[in-house]
């Protein structure tokens, strides 16, 4: 049950990330067309694209970790024998979990500060700041979970094959 809910959240966040990319494209094209027609683009178009960049990046990142879609270099791991490669890969995944856990914790602190202060982002409209910063603990926490799969699971983060494999 928990696994099903977690997967639904993970893939739902990735879907929202993809839709956000489409929205950013639409908002940029709309702004450019409006400018070329001599019109002033709506202020919220630019602001929503900025917010979209944050949400798209943060919400899509845990799925990218699961799919090994993040950038990493296999030059060293391709040169190592099986056992040292496994050890190095699991060590790198451990470091990733630690960094993500720290960033998730700091994200929780930031959200709590935003809630306590009642902070708002006030560029094009009043937008509660915690709605922006909530993406940090959620995404970094889920990335920590996804990286931990490479520590404790059979699948390694590094394939040991240098070059592009698609």
C-alpha cells in the first residue's frame, strides 16, 4: 500500500513536472508574441514561468534519480573491476542520500520559517512563500529515498559502461 502511494506520488510529480514544462513553453511564446505585437505581456506570465522552473526541476528530480536520468560520469567506474565498482557506486549513492537528507531537513526549516513569518512573494501577485519552498523538503526527501535504493537494492547507480547508452 505504502509503495503504491509512493509510486503514485513519484510519477504524479514527474507528470506535473512535464506539464509545467509545456506551460513554460506556452507562457514564453505568448510573452514573445505579445511583445512583437506591441503589447505589454501580463506580469503573471513571467512570474508563473519563474515559479514553473522551480517546480519543474524539483518535482521531476526524484523520478530522474529513479530512472538514472541524472548526469553522472562513468569514466572511472568503467575502468574498475566489479567489486570496487560496486563499492564506489554504493559510496557515491550514500553521499547523495546524506546530501539530500540535509537539504530536505533545511527545506523543512525554511518552510517552517516561511509559515511562522507569513512570508509572501509579492512580484506579480501575493503568493505564499511556503508554497514555493515546500518543494525542497518533498523533492530532496524523495531523492534521498531514491538514492537509497542504489545503496540497499541490487541495482547500482553506475553501470560501469562509459559513453552514451540510450
